[in-house]
C-alpha cells in the first residue's frame, strides 16, 4: 500500500471513529445512562430516558434503597466508556480496512464479469445474512432482552450498516484473490506468494473487525448490567454470536484458500522439477526423493501453506470472533 493509500486509510479510520464517538457521547441514551447512575447514588433523576428504562431505574432504586453502593458509579461509567471506545475502534478499523482492501483490489485488477459480480454479491449476502436472520427473528418474536434494550438503539441502527459497508471491500477482496488465481495463468511462485499475502491480510482484517464487533456487543450488555434494574446478556448468547461470525468467516476464507493452495501446489511441483531434474539411473521414485520432498516442504513453508486452518494466521483470523466472545465471558 502506497503512502497515499495509507494516509487515506488512516484519515477514513479516524473520521469513522470520531463520528461514532461524537454520536454516542452526545446521544440522549448516554445522558439517560449517566443520569440513571447518578440516581442510584442518591442524586438526580433519570432524565432523557424512555418510559420503560426510567421505570426500571426508579423501581430498582426504591427496592434496594438509596444507600447502596452496588454497582458503583465508577464501575458503571467506566463500563460505558469501554463500550463507546470499543465501538469507535470497530468503526475506525472498518474504515482503515475499507481503504486498504480497495487498494489491494486495485492492485490485483481481477477480471470483471458476471461471475465475479455474482460471487461478490454472494459473499456480501453471506456476511450480512446473520444480521438479517437475527433481526427478523427478533421482529417476529417481538423480542426485547430487558428494559434497557433500546438504549442507543437509534444510533446503533445507522452506525452498524456503515461499519458493515466499510467491511465489504475486504469481503470482495477475498473473491478478487480467487478470481485472479483462476483466470490469470502464469502467475508463478512470486505472483502466488503475493496473492497469498493479500488473502491472509484480508481475512486478518475481517477477523479483527468481527472480533471487535463481538467485544463491543458484550461490552454494551456489561454496561447495561451495571445500571439499577439492568441485567447483562448471558455469555452463551455472546458466544453464539461469535460462533456464527466464525462460521461465516470460515465459509468465506476456506474456498478461497483451497483455490489458491491448488494452484500453488501445481506451481511448487513444477518448480521442484525445474530445480531438481530427474537423475540418470532412475534412483528412487519421482516426486518422493529426499531432495524433492525437502525442497517441496521448504517452498510450502515459505509460501504459508499447510491447510486453511492449520496455519497460525488463518486459524486465529477465522476463530477470532469466538476467541473474543470467550474472553468477554471471563469478565462478565
């Protein structure tokens, strides 16, 4: 990525993070949250809250008495700050990823056509499908997890689509890698090595964004759990959310890796033949001689092969949402 692309990525990431910070900090829901915490400490009233949240706060304070100091105001306000910071970081990383992924696609120059457009659309739908399914199920069941479920909902409903839109170039970038491998002959080991690096970079960014998204969801409900009458979301729900993201990411990454790995294996076999021509006398079985196996293993290690989820970078990227969900459950 050139200096201009990098500068644009940093600027867009910073702008996205700043926008989220500003919106959440100035929202009525944030004022409601802080006023509810002040009320639990014996001062003020739940200003800015919708009726359901205000009633829950007042009822909880009356039941336990104003003298209680659990949860503490410091803990509650700190939890709110953590959630806002994580949300802003997710938006910032998505903005940075959008520019970096666009730069990769521009450099790759995949062959455009109906197949590429169809595969890109399918990949985008696959990523958005969990959001759509959970939203439809929630609407059908009229599900609300608690009286504070609507806190910041107005902001979340427009911030999440923006983050999703900024993430889509990385998704399309994975499709572009597979497209280049299948349509551009004569890439050679050098070209395939560059494509492998791009593929791992794209899946790494997607894994990081989705992991931050899971942590952000967990942090929001942990913050809600510090409010009077509030209750955190069970860790099993967050784990389910992380598992769904990991599944989606695996379904995106594994096919692209398989296409790249098959082409790379063929090129490695040709490179071994070029470097180690068959000796006279036919000593040993072709393809299984010690020198050939050693060279093949070295080339595979250099190119980062060994299975879609067996490599450290690939497995960590795909499993990052689940890992994030598990880590968040430790602090619930």
